């Protein structure tokens, strides 16, 4: 969420939090992460860019450091992210099972065609495929990071958060483009061809 800049704004505070916590402790790490988030927000506003990714990043960092402060543990910084990944994964999986795959819903809104794709079984299957790709991505992130969280692996949590952010998101995005293009091919077919395909 927030595109490439959103990934940047959510990753850089981690690069400050983890090493500062290792050398100077939790309190200093909390202020370091918050300071970086505030600096990035200020930078975005000064450049008159769309502030939404920076604002979302700052809110996310604020929630993470609050949990770390309340729990008194550096690993608490990552708990919010683990929970949100699990929620996203569940939402995408349930939407696919209910035959309202979220990728199709989102693409229908962005493309301006609405929900017409739901009347085309082949298109619906491809949107479901794209949705399952994202459900798997979120599930992998949540499960692996939760295992690291249970084992108090703060350094590895930071590495996993960044390493499983950009690379896996790019893979899922490529898979989504592949599936959506195939869905659009079926949407563009004449009605007669669709009936022949389904029969």
C-alpha cells in the first residue's frame, strides 16, 4: 500500500530501529525510528509530493514503536506488521473462496468496468488466481515472521521484514499482471466464444 515510496517509508525506520536497539537499547531505538519517520514526512512535504505514503509510513511506525514501548521488548515493534499480514492474507483468501476475489474487485474499480467480470467464469478464475498469489504472500510473511517473533529474533525479524517486503511484493505484482491480463482476454471475448469456452 502506497507503492514503491510506501515500501521505502516503511523500510527505512527498521534500518534505524534494529541496529540502534542492538547498541543503545530500546528507548533510543524508539526515538531513532520515530525521528527517521518524521524526517521522511518532512522531506515529502518539502518536496510537495503526495504525502499519503509518508503519512501512512509515519502512522505505521508510531503504532509499532508504541507496541514496543508498551511491551518493553524490541520484538514488539514487529507485532503490528505480523498481525496486519495475517489479516490481509485471511481477507484475500476468504474473498477468493467466496468467489469475490479482491484483485478482481480492485481492478474492476480501477479499470472502471465494475463487477461485470463476475459473469465470466474464466475471468473470475484468473482474478482468483491473482488473489491467491497475494493470500500466499501475506501468509508466508505472517508465518515466518511470527516464528521469529516467538524466538525473540529481533535482528532476523528486521531482515525478514525488509527481505520479504520488496522481493516478494515484486513477485506477487508480476504474477498479478500475468493473471489480470489473461482475465482481460476473456472479458474481451465475444459472448458466443465465452459460452463455447464454458461449455
